[in-house]
C-alpha cells in the first residue's frame, strides 16, 4: 500500500506541475494588458512600459513562469494588481466561504444520493424505482443554471423564504448564515445527487442479483437483514470512491452557483479577477481549484485501493 501511495503522489505531483504550465499559459493569452488595467485607458506609453518592466512582464515567458512557479512553491502568491493587497489574504477568505458551501452540498449528496440509490435498487422495477430513476434522469438532462433560476424564482421570488443573493457571516447568526447557503448549496448538490443515486442503484441491483445473495435468500435470511448485512457493504464500494472525487467536482462547480447567487467565494472571485485582468489572483485561484481536484482524485485512488486490494497489487490479488 505504501508503494502504491507513493506512485499516486508522484503522478498527482506531475499532473499539478503540468496544470501549472497550462494555467500560466492561459493567463498569458487573456485579453487586455495588465499595465493598462492598473494605469487606466489614458496612460502614457512610457508609463505602461515602465510598469511592465517593474512587474517583469517584458521578460521572456519561460523566465516569468519559472519565477512564478518558484514563488508558488515558497507559498508566495504575490500581490493583487487590482486590490493592492496580498493575494493570499483575499484568496483564503474566499476559499473558506466556498469550502463551507461545498461541505453543505457534499453532505446533501452523501445522504440523499445514497438513500435514493438504495431505495431504487432494492425496489428495482417497482414504482419507487421508476419515480426515482425518472427524476434523476430529468435532473441530469437539464443544466445547473436552469435549476438555480427555478429555485430563485420559487423560494426567493414567489415564496420569499430565502435571500436571492449575498452572504452572511456566522458571527451575524447561524440561522441567517444558513439561509444564504441553502439555494447555492442545493443548486450545487442536485446534479451530483442524481449521479450518485444512479451509480448506487446500479451497484445495489448487481449485488442483489449475485449468487451469494440468492443463496442467502434461499436459506431464509430476512430481506431487511440481507440488504443491511450482506448487500450494502459491497454495493457502496464504488459510491465511496465517487464521493471522494465529488469533493473536487464541487469546488470546481462553485463558479456557476456563486456567480448566479452573488456568493463571495472562490468561483466569483475568479470570474471578477478574469474580468479585471488581475493575473496573480487568477493564477492563484486556478491553482487552488487544480490542487483540490488533484487531492480529491488521490483520496479516491487511496480509498479504492484500500477497499479493493487487487488495485494496489496490480490485479494480482488472490494469485
């Protein structure tokens, strides 16, 4: 297991390094000029050239990348060109708010996704299965922003139960804080609930039709005990690993939800920084999302290898 873990860490580190090159290249081809953004549209050419020299923007691209990557490894994220503040102080506040949003969504995905999948799987072919399967299919067929607008119109516009936009700190009251989190977190969770539910349903159906389950049923084991003790443990193995990957998916998906609900998290900060050509902030935000994705994939690989020894031994288990 230790060797497998080391290999996965090396692979993830290589992936993050490649992504850092892509992130840096993307920020180089963004429209607009950073010096012009800072100095304004009516800046003199000599002032723009002086600022570009000061920021190192007149140096070769590979030199700029190596300098940026070195600073990143030392934990120095640079200075925001627009806010004139350290990137880290702005970024971590936004990451914390997005993490709270993602954590609430992840709890919904885990509870409702697994519960609906089990309910559909053990009632395969019945009305419960048909209703849940149809609902999850409809959810997966409609884009995320549609559900966001629908939730806004229903719970904020028509019923007036929840705020449409904004954010409230926990210091201002837990109830108010939760009210601001409900709509964006539900929007984030809906698609993943449908995905996890369908995966869990398929696994439960496969396990319930396996020979050892049929043998246990023939011995007269009650159906409830059969499901709890014999079926669920094996059926939920793929779901556990998918849930680990969903942690990264949620952090990436916050861009849409935070933009629609004006939630001041990582996704909204990233969009605003792109619009303002705040390159250091864009680079740092994209690397945070990349790292979370990579860490979530590593967690999924480790969990799957822990639960299924054939993976970490290259399929040689049992031989």
